[in-house]
């Protein structure tokens, strides 16, 4: 079968798009290894440590749906390029930070940039792939990025021990340059754009409500004297969230079209991705801290100790993509979530017993489950959208995932504090019991995800529209 020019360049395009997700994956694991050293050098207290993690997650979660809409409006390739450039500059800002406030501010800018580049890259991959090959294309997109996820802890450990922690962020610079050079060299542009306006009040309500809710939850570990402020802030955040939802259901051009959730399978996919993110987001951060603080691992050893979680994901993501293309989503998603539930249970037992072999076994099972479940869930969600709205759906799906990240970290902090026998939160204040209880939260979330998948995941998505191909620029 002859292969036309557009088909020949599908794979270079997909490789270029992996740059955005690769950096997000890399930063999530590198920070876990580097955070104890960063905290010491920048004199971070417990609250600033939490914001060093959640500043990025909250910014991305608040704005990823906005980023998906902007990508549809200005062109997905252009949104990708702007987001990648911003991420590079923010990474340089992280490396150059000399105070905790400056570091957190740069992390927030990283999150805002990621909110623009990531939904655009995911939509471009789905757009350019042939309909019958979308599972393999998305598996490639995720699989290459997962190599960076796996390498991140080891790279971070080596850089912290052998050079200095700023290099953990400067390594993003060559990734950005390579991805941008590829898109420019291939002269990519978007053929499908949306002219629907961006609703300003919605774009203001969403990040404000999330900021208030996250702050209130994160401050749940503070003194009782602050309780009225916390409860008042939480109530205000909840009211703004309800106002946001009400507005999305009433206006003609919502920021997040919640009516898309009328598709039962799309709704289930989004909730499953959110739940999987809750389970996985704390692994790289608090798993590395646990190994360094309670098992006596060095940063490099902590990085190597994280590999049982990450290697199975890489090995199975392509298997999952082929299973989706041939058999549909139910088998890889349900089977993967069952492994996630078993792995989370074994992992929590290993932490409680301070037993790394048991912990590593649980990590391997959990990683295998994520490798099977994540990519088919994401592909199935995006394949349920018409081409002209795929960026919006990618933003919606990523919105749910980042909500899972934000509230996953916040929930772990809250549980670890409340069940840690009164010890303060911090790299020297966490207890084995508290961390085990924080990881135990993942068992409940994994069980809920498995139940949802058994009820809602059925047939493969129908094809709404042919894949759109990037074209050369027009004058």
C-alpha cells in the first residue's frame, strides 16, 4: 500500500507532540526526588513545600480547559508552540529561583504553560492518526513520555547528588527546542479551528473557585483558631463552583460544555482518568520522600527505588493501545484497574511495615495496572468527540485529570496530617503511619474506579469524523 506524504510525516509529528507530555511527566518525578534538597536550600516551610507541588497542579487544573478552547480558537499547533515556549521560560525561572516564593511563582507559570500545550498536543495526535490506528498513536504519544517519567527519578537523583537541583529544571530546555524545531521544520498548522468565543466570567470563576477550595483543604492541618477562615473560604469556593456549573449549563458557548457528559461513556472515562490521577500523583512525590526519610535511601537510590512503579507502565502501554484497537476499551481498562486496586493495597502494607520488597511489589502491580488502563481510557474519551471539538474535549479530560492531581495531593496531605499522631507536616515531620494512611486513600479510590468501569465501560467509541491532517501554512 502506497504511503502518501502526509502519512509519512505522521510519526515525526507525534514524536514532536510527546515533548509537552514528556516534560510534565519528567517534572512530576524529578521534583519528588529533589524536593527535600530544594526545601532546604530555599528555606521552605511545610506550607511552601505543599505549594511547590500544588502550585503547578492547581494552575494546570484551573486552566487546562481554557487552554483546550484557546487551542481550538487560535490553532492547536500555535497553542502548542506558545505553551512550550512559556514552559521553557518558567523552567529557567525555577532553576534561577533564590527564594521559596520565586520558586512557587515559576511553578505556577509552568502549570499555566502546560495548560496550553498539553491539550493541544493530545488533540493533534488524535487528529493526525488514522481512525483505526488511534490507539497505537496515543500509546506511542504516552509511551515515549512515560520513558521520561521512568527516567525522571534517576535523573533527578543523579543531578541532585552530582551537580545541583536547578539542573532538574534546565533539562527541559533541550526538549522544548527539539519539539519546536520539529514543528517549524514540518511547517505544521491547524486545519480545524473554532470561532466560538471564550466566556470571560467562566474563565474567571473556574480558577478562583479551585484556588479557594484547594487553599481551604490545604490549610485543614493548621490551628483551630483559623477554622472560621478555612470554612468561610471553602464555602466561598463551593458557591463559586456551583455558579460556574450553573453558567456552563445555561449559556450558549460555555467554557466547559458539561453537556458533553451526557455521553455516559465519555463521562465515565473522564471520572476514571481523574481517579487514576488521584492514585498516581502522590506516588512520585511522597514515595521518594518516604524512601529517603524512612528507609535511608540517597536521592539516586530513591530514584532507582521508584522504577518498579514506572517500568511496567512503559512495557504495557503499547500492549494496551493494541488491545483497544482490536478488542475495545473494556478488557484493558477493567483488567488494569483490578491490578491498580491490588497494587495499592500491597503498596500500603509495604509502607506500614517499612518493607521495601513488599512496597516494590505493590508499585509494580500498580504500574502495570496504570499501563493497561490509562491510554485506552484517554483514547476512548477523545475518540467520542467530533474533530472540530476535539481540543475542547481534550481540555475537558485534562481538566478532570488535573483535578485529580490537585485534590489527590491535597487529600494525601490532609490524611497524613490528621492520622499522623499530631506530628507536623514537613520532610522531617511525616510519620510512617501517616504516609501509610495517605497511600491507603488510594485503595478506596481504586475500588471506586473499578466499580465505575464495570458498570459503564462497554463498546469502543464510534468514529465521529475523519482525522484531520495538518497542512502547510497558507498566506
